[in-house]
């Protein structure tokens, strides 16, 4: 597994307030927005900041809170194809990662799975065939 970070996702309590802060207040331009659910901002040529409603985050990653130990953040390692996702997840498992969610086809058209590092931080390993995913892979020289 090469060292790469393509998405940082934060679980937010109020997506509308978060949008007002980043878009209206700071003037950031969303790269992608699903109204009321998630907002993506390109923060570097190969990195996106994803602000996701807490409900959507928990449906994907699991319940947050002091009793679960799941931090309200995920890190993502995107790959140019589904086979790459499987290979990275296998490398993580071999290194001792907890497999949180096996790779599967996703409703948004991609393929992804999750693992947790020794401190419980969730990593998503994803293949995203959408234009945004292809742009990130091209910027990283992987497409």
C-alpha cells in the first residue's frame, strides 16, 4: 500500500450551518454537493475535504460517541480500480488492521471498504468512477 490520502471526511452536526460557514462565510467553492448530506471541497490537487452529515456518516461508518471509540473522521485512500481496493484492504489486513466493512459495490457507483488502524481511525479504500474520482487519480498520476 503506498502512502496516499485523497479524502478527509468529518462528521458534522448541522450540514446547513457547516455550509454557511465554509461557503457563505469563507467563500469556499464546493467541488460537489448533495444537498443536506455532504459537501466536498478540493483542498489540494489530490485531496478533498468532505463534510458529511452526522447521520450519513454514522450510517456508513458506525455510531459515534465516547462509548464506541469511533472518531468523527475518516481518511480515504482512493484507487484507480476495484482490484486496487481489494489489494490495499488485503495489505491492511496483513498489517493487523481491523476490517470494518468489506469492499462492495456502492449505490453511488463506486467500490469501497473500510479498515481501522490500531487507534480506531477509519480508513476508506475506494474506487470512484465518477468525474471527481477520476480527476483525483489523474492529478495523482494514477489514471
